[in-house]
């Protein structure tokens, strides 16, 4: 198995590369390709330095490392798309790039450049692409224009679901491995907690239902989006008013909210603290890469290009069965009608945004 990481010189791309090497995901004879994320740059010396540093650190157990800035040289069976613009980490400067619309305009040409190159050079043998860059839904859409949709996944809902499990587990004082939960919809403020999927080891029936009701603290699926928007506005106002200490107070404020709101809101103060969400995003990405490498059947929640499954259209987060690639969307028998309706509405909104971003 060979893996290519586009944008390996970026903070998140580098962390993904380092984790892949340090955790021994690839063995000797397999290839880890470090791909520059700027198609207009000359060959980046940074990536050559990173390769040498990794070889010094992990000499006894390291795959073959290749460096390129040429999209036509991408060879990975798995391609991680981690290149592109992101929000500034200074809340006081957030106005220069503050919305997903801004990110879409900045990153759409990059998505198109790499998607076209991968498709052009891997005809008949498409790789599996994991889109880490934002807007993740746009990235999935663009790559699906060039590759089969079963070969394209967005990391947004996968990492959101991991955070959802952790927030529930931490509040209950149990390990995350004892909690199953999915966060679907659109990554960011458009995410949607699928509380019907929540399972907690050792709890069943009325006890599980009572625990979930306590965790939700009165927030319903129908009013989740409105409450999230309100809490986000208050959070951003606090951080803009005091960029130095605001993120610390915001993190403390978030801990008092229900777990589904914490999932959506916590990345903002973490990002504006200048720590960014590098470790969480990279860890989730490597976990997904491991599942792909093993080829085992596993249920995950990720952005996927829907074509009518559950009445959904568009590249939103939902549960799929992964087995080397996406095999199918999980039937929504365990979801409420309200959750399915909200996912359908999310697909419509997301598709509308993409049409604006791409002028299709």
C-alpha cells in the first residue's frame, strides 16, 4: 500500500505524515509520498528537510519516502488531501478569511488541480481520496467529478464523530471505546448530531434513554442549529473582544454546554488559541487510513457524495460501510424521521452552496 499526502508541508499535513511514520502504518518497501500543496511553487526544500528529519528519527522502521511538487507524479493508493487555505489563528484578524465561502473561493482551484491530475494519471485504478481540507464538502464534490464517488471520503464528520464520542464519554466518566455515536451533516456549524445512533456500553432501554436525555439537557434536533448559531455568535464576540484571554474563557464556557454543542464549538477557541486542531484532525485521519489499509468492513461517518440514498443528495456527512472503499450507505432504520428529514435538508443546503462556489 502506498500513501500520498498532498500539502505535507502544512501543519496538519506534516502531523499526518509524522503519525503515519511513527505508528508504523507502512512498512519497508511501501511508499509514503510527500506532495507539495502549492502547484505554482518550485520544488519545496522544506519537504526534503522533513524527509531527512524523519529518516533520522525513525531509521529502523520507516517506509520509502518520496518528495514531489508535481501533481502528475502522485502514485498513492490512498491520497490524503491536506493542502489549502485555512482560517487565521488570530481572532482579531479573522475578518480576512472568516467564512466557508472565503475558504471555498480560495481552495476550489486547488481541489480541481489535484483532482484532475489524480484522475488523469490513475485511469482504471483510482486511489481512495481522503479530503481533510476545507470546505470538506466542496473537496468531496470536486474529487467526485473526476473519480468514482465510492473512492472519495471527507474527514469532517469522521473527526466530528470521534469528538462526539469523546465528549459523551468524558461527561459520563467512561472510556471513549465504550461509546458509539455519529455526527452527520455539514462540517462546522452545519453539523448534525445523530442521537439515535448513540450507544453506551452497559446501558440499555430506559436507562440509556434517560442518560441521553440528561446529556442533551433540553436541546432537541429541531432547535440544535439555532442554539448552536447563538452560542457561536457569543463565543466569537468574546474572543474578538479579547484575543489574548478570550479563547481560554471560551473553552471554559463551552465545558458547561451539552456534548453535541461542545463538539461544534470547541474547535473555534482551540484554533484561535493558535494551537489549532492539528492533533485531533491528524489522529482521526490516520485512524481512517489504517482502516483502509486493513481492508476490513467497518461502519464510519464521513462526508460522502449521496445520490438519493435515504432521499439525500450532495456530499454531506452520513454513515457508510467502508471496506477498502465505500460499499454502501448505512440504512437509516435506526434514525428518527426528524433526523432523516434534517439530513435531507442539509444535503439541499450544501448542494446549493456548492453550485454558488463552482458556478455549476
